[in-house]
């Protein structure tokens, strides 16, 4: 399986479908590159939550940033937008659960969650949703929250791939030993796509945080899955660690330089 590390140069994520649970994705943004396949949002009706189709829009820009960052590693992957966050970047935890449960029945291979909740009362149900996805071969790549203490879900579950951030090159990955959040990726002074003002296209901004490091790892995971579609989530995590370990000893290939370039 580790031989896939030497084959990454020939993969760009083709054939991989990635669900992005976020603020929506601006489908016309150049960095999204026409790869937005579907747009959905979670809608509350009384005490029930439904996932319904919607326009390819982003309420603030966060989801578009995630989409563009995924495409740095995986420009040929297809994106499925599921809006669960509002313009204040807050989510109803029940809406998050509804989206994750809905995804169990969808044709996807990866889920990017640049979000988390610290509400303990939701931890068990979120873990069940993660397990159901994992059993179907769907890996969840999750960003570390900005809390200083306590656990966040689903990021701190061992069955997901947890991501924090530091100052790194966009194609770099570092392993975090003895931590429930296993990896650091680029997330300092990092340029990302953003929601454009009316009449404009192709906006971007420089940001910092794990929300923007997480999709880089999602894109790398898509690159592996494009090479071997049957990889299970635990195998993906092993490959990601192998990638980080090999880079720690100086491994670098020319294709990695391309990850630093804005996708088009």
C-alpha cells in the first residue's frame, strides 16, 4: 500500500467525490474550477431537519475557501456542497447531524468538516454518524477548533483524520505524536478563495487557521483515493502518516510545488 506514495505525481483526484459541510460554495469562482457537482442545504421544518437542493452560493466565503484549497491537491475531484453554517460561522448541531446522516446514503468518498462542536450531548450521536460513514468507506477529515481546552467533535474521535495548522508549505504535512489531532498542515498567511463582492469574480484573501489547513489534507486524501478507490479510512490515515514521515526526512517531488499555486 505504501507504494502509492511514489504514484501521487500521476493523480489529481479524478473520480473522487468530496462532500463539503460548510457555508456553501460559490460555484462560479475560478478556483472552484467548475468542479461543484451539487449544492444542498439543511433546512429546519418544525422539529425536523431536511436536506434540500439550493443554489450554488456561499453565505460568507468560508466554504469557497475550503473548496479552492481542496483543489490545490485534487483539481479533478468533484465537490458536493452541503450548507450547515450561517454567515456567523455557527451551526445548529442538529443540522450538522442531519447532514452527516444524509451523507451515509450518498455517493461520496470523503467529507471535509472545517468545523466542530464542543457540545458533549451530541458526541455520541455524531460518533455514530462518523462510524456509519466509515463503515461505507467514507473518511471524515476534520479541523481542530479554536478552543484552548476540552474536546471538540467529531475532530477528537480516533476514527476521523484530525487536522490543526502551522506555518508550512501548502504541500507539507506534519504528524502530531500523542495527540488526538494527528496532523498539521499549512494554515498561516495562506491565500484562499473567497466570496466575491457583487459584480466581481475570483476574490481571495489571506487567512490563518485549521479551517483552511483541513481541506489541504482532504485534497491529499483524494489524490490517494483516485489511485486506489477501495482504500478504507484507516488505510488513508496510514498513508497520510507515511506521507508526513517521508517528508520529515526531506522527501520532495516537483508536483508538490504545484500545490502552492492557486487552482484554476
